[in-house]
């Protein structure tokens, strides 16, 4: 038996008990003929004591132990003289009578502590060591607990878990596919699923009226803090439901998770915003509503009322009123101007107006407007003395709103308003069914080509498709899209019309989606679904800045696994078997 107890289990009530523990050496200290070692396992830390007076040979053996040595000890539980109430085992220690080195360790490349000295790349290279750190381990444990709770919740609502294939056919919509060559079918390729979308719809046709899956998904897209090339979805589909049915059950699931994990009570009914309203008020389809600073449209106040040509030529002028920031220095304002000019934001400049505490006004454009305009501006924006007004303008309203949204979030961050222990959730509904792609030069599905149009807008499908709303919905928390879904088209004629608008010929539609089109000929039920991003959900619950920290073996920002050194070249023999030639000269 390698252990009778874990390193986080023993208490003062166990005093005098003979125990066997196994774990890793966290640190060691020598004091006056005594050696103290903190032994760590997944469950906690226990202090070990070796005494020269009791067993000098054993103590000498303990003095040779380095950090991260894997050891086994036997000994007796003793009351600790210098107690450490900061850990659960802090009232006891083990007087060691036997030591067995299970696995010696080289000096680790970074300290295995929460406040480590290892950089991101180093920790990812030695991820198996990084996972020993309590903070990282806690994220993985939280992920485990959430998946158990999710499975139990969905099981209690009659959902059945069904696994769908990982090797599927490539689809033309959405992000780029990861493709896998087939040795048995030379020149042909599988794709890794971006989601189980069509497969779960087929399950609805099959009569499995409530499906879920903790599904691995793959997308070949540029990475950022909330993206990985492979990620996990809580994938769900339901038959014989409408939009409110789906929203209601997954609100219940979110409410259950927040209560169980964080002890937070979400409102009985979460707010809903239409996509257009969210863009108008926040410039984002995933608004952070933990703080105010909603957009104020200023065209009526500023366009044509002065000599500032940038505003006079603009098609959109909008601002945010930042409370109690009129004392910002010129240096701080210049920093904000530089921020909005960054390529990631894309604004050409920033206009600011200070409504000072003494009632005076100072602005970067005060020479272009008389005092009456600034008085109207103060009234219109409902600004108080001491507030700072930040303004952006442009030719494209939505583009400028997105830029203003980035500035709003930056100000929320600077003012400490985006608190990780505060949660504000809402639904975004009535998305546009289509969006224009400059890259493709055509309309694309905002979500996917199986999304149901709003029945009221179906007459506009062929004449004004850009005005058609989707029966789609996103679940947003703290400015992060945690999940999204839609009602699905189950009528073959309507699905055919959608493919036509998206530029599919009947032959191409049948080649890509014939299996689904044919399935709809056999009594397809009305159905709808939703998928939560498990990685994002866990990161929100854990207060993390990146989903990478709640994934056991993540990729870096270049999509590489630096621990496994993947992706990598493969042998010529493998290429020959797959009938492939590699040419990277272009």
C-alpha cells in the first residue's frame, strides 16, 4: 500500500495514528538538527519532520531530497508546535520513521507554486509540471465538477448523451476545417468537426428528442484568449420546442451551475436584447453589462453645429460618458488616443470633452464650437460636473460602434468596473440571418445555413435578405459569448431556398448536404439547439483571462503544442502511403 491517507486529509483528531503518505517534495527546511519537508499531492500539503536526535541516518537521507522528488513515508501523526492555520493540515505534522524514494527529480525548470517564475512558453513545454501547481490543478478540478453537474442536470431533463463521429465530411461554411487524408481512399479527406451540427439534427429526425454531448470540436482559425484550435462544447438539441423553450431550460442550467459553483443567484428571468439594440447601446453582440457607459448618439448635437469637418462629414458620431474622469491629464488622454488608433481598434482619432467640477468645459475641439453647443452636449448626454465624454465618429456606423465598444471596455477595465466575482448574464436575440462577406463577395450565414428565419421575415428572403432576422440566440456573461444556438429549418423547401440565397447550386447543395436534405423527406420534427463553450464557461467561473488555463494540454497562440512539438513533419513513407506531396515553396 503506497498510502493510507492523502496529504490533505489528516487532522488533529488523528494524533497518534500511524500513517503512510506518498507525494512530491514541495520544499524543505533545516532548523537545529531537524529537517522539515512539505509533502504535496493533489489533495493538499502535510508537514513531515525528520530528527537527527531520533534517527540521524534517516535525517541525512531526507537532507538529500530535492524539490519534486516523489517519495513515500511512514510515521505517526503529531500535534504541530508552530501551527499553520493557513492550510487544512496546519495543526499536525508527521514524525517520519521510514522514507522511500519512489522517483528522484531533476531541478524543475520553474517553481511549482501558484506564483511561479516560469513564463508561458516554458510552462507549456513542461505542462505536466505546470499541472502540479495548485491553481492550475484547481481549474481542471473545477472543469471536472462542472461536467458532472451538467451531465446530471441534462439527464434529469431527459437528455440522452450520444457520441458523434470525429472523422466527417468537410463543410463549406464557417471557419476553416482541419482535414485528415484517408489512406484507404487515396486523394480523399475527412474533416474534423467544427461542431456536430448536422449530426445532431439527424438525431432529431431519428426520434432522439433530447440529445447532448460534451463534444470535442475543431476550427482552423486565428487564436486569441478565448479560442483554441480544439475546444469543447456542451452540445444540445431538442425536438418540438420553440425559442423560449430552449432559452428557459438553459437559463435553468446556467442558474443551477452558478449557484452550485459560485454560490451566485442569477435572476429568475434574464434580460434579453435584440442584436440591433445591443449594437446601438454597446457596439457589441456580447455586451458587458456589469457597468454603464452606454453609447450616446451625438449626430443631432454635433453634426453641422460647428466648423469641425470630421464631424460634419461623418455618418455616425457616438460617445460614452465616463463618470468622475474629468481630471484625466493630457498624458492620459493621449494614451487613450493612441489606444483607439491601434490597428486592433482602427479608429483615426479620439475627441474628448471635460466637464470640470467648477462648471467649465475643456475639449480637444473647443475652438470649433461655441459654448452653447457644449451646454447642449452636457444636457443631451446627462453628464455631471467631473465627467469625461469620449467621442468617436466614422463613415460606417457599425464599424465605429465596434471601435467605441473596445474603448468602453478599456475604460471599464481601467476603472475597475469589470469585476471577476460579479456576474451579469443576458440573451441576445434576433440576429441578422445573413452577413456580407467582403472576402467571399456574397451573403454568408451569420450562424450556419440551417438557421430558421423569423417567420415574419420569410417574405423578405429573396427581395431583401439583409433585413431578415434569425430565430437565433446567444447566452452572454460578462462580455463573453458562452453559448449560442437557433431554431433549425426542418422544411425541405425552405432549406432549398436558403441554399439558393447563399449561392449554392442544387447540385452543390446535394453534394455537401444531401444526407440532411434527404433525411428531411422522412418526417423531420421542428427542432432547435444550443451549444455552450465548456472552456469559456469554466474560465468565467474560475475568473481566468484565457481558456488555455482550464485545458489540460492546450496549444499556444500559434496553434502549437510545444510539449509534444506538434504539428510536425511526417516521414516520407507516411506521405507515400497517403499519396501526398508537400510543396511549401509557394
